[in-house]
C-alpha cells in the first residue's frame, strides 16, 4: 500500500485511502476493542470482516452498485476495496444542493428513483443493508448538473457502501425494518426534505420485480411502522 492517508474514523473502523496494486483503494481497518477478551475480540472482528466482504461480493454480483472488493486481510482486520472517485456522501450532497433551496422537486425525484431502484434490487435478492442512511450511500458527482433532468440517469449515480451490518438471507420482516430504519434516519438527518422517503418508497415498489413479494414487504412495513409509532407514544 502506498501513500496511505487517513480519511475517516468511525465508531468501529479507521478508513484509509491509498494506492494498492496501482489502484486507488480504500482500506477499512476495524479497531481492537480493549474491553473485550482478546480472543473473543479477534473472532468477532474476523466474523464481521468476513460478513462485510461476503455482502459486498454478493451485492456486486447481483448488479448492485458497490465498490469492488480487492482484498480481505483478516490478520490486519482490514478490507481493501475500490475507492470510488468523484463521489460524495449523499448526506452532504443533499445538505448542499437541496436543503433550504427551492425548485428541487426534480432532484428529489432523481434521488428517490436512484435509491428506490437500488434498494429494491438488493431486497429482491434477499439481502438487507442493515444501516441504510444517507451517510452510507455515495453520490457520483462527476457529470453535469443538467443530467438530473434525465431521470433514467438516476440508477447509475448511487453507490451503496458500509455493509458492516448487512444480512444475506433476510426475511420479509428484515426488509421492512431496513426500510423503516431508512425512513427514521431521513426524518432526523433531512427533516427539510420531507418528501424524500415517499419518493424512494414509490420507486422501490415500482422497481421491485416480484410484485407479490413486494406486497408482503409493504404489509410488514405498515406493521413495523405502527409498532414504531406506538413505541414513540409510550416514550
Ligand atoms: N469505497 C469508498 N470510496 C470512497 N469513499 C468511501 C468508500 N467507503 C467509505 N468511504 C468514505 O468513508 C466513510 C466511512 O465509511 P463506512 O461507512 O464504510 O465506515 P463506518 O461508518 O465507519 O463503518 P461502520 O458503520 O461499519 O463502523 C464514508 O462515509 C465515505 O465518506
Ligand atoms: Mg458508515
């Protein structure tokens, strides 16, 4: 690895950018947790890394835009993957281009379509992401702004990252919860864009190929949401 540069430090991992075999790469290195027994910590971390790598591969081969996986180094608690160039975290993109601005309907629709299609594809393959937030989606910001008007472009502009909590064999309920987690996170991170979730949800249903399966997810989602409301009322 060459020219390693620390770009982010999360709750569980440090992220570095640098050249690996001539390619711009991102290394996600999980910390040692000192409060855990060393052997237990090593085993849990190894499991998490393997699960994350597996989820990236499975999602990628199902045609979902994710960074390419380059290397899994269990000894160093690290995953090496493609560094997505010219992209920003969707959260920052929304904060800069939508929040507090007028005339943003086309752009909200664009994001709704891109994310709705991406999540529908993932769920149709019985995978869930587990932590759907606008911080775990990259927006490729490399073409001209006018292309937001071309809604068919939407599906090519979003990349899903951070599969640390993903699951491969998910139930209808898991999928409903995945959507609910997204809804809650949008309400708190992007309260100024109140239509965002409903646009995502609309396109999710439109793009979900297996309609009867989609109906099951919707029914479950309504239950999960009702349960969430009740919990909020109780406090
Ligand atoms: N492949 C990538 N290409 C470009 N930037 C990336 C890539 N992966 C991650 N990033 C950047 O690093 C940040 C953190 O990455 P990620 O979400 O995977 O880690 P995390 O949230 O710390 O992980 P976890 O939730 O598993 O602890 C992202 O928000 C993004 O800005
Ligand atoms: Mg993250």
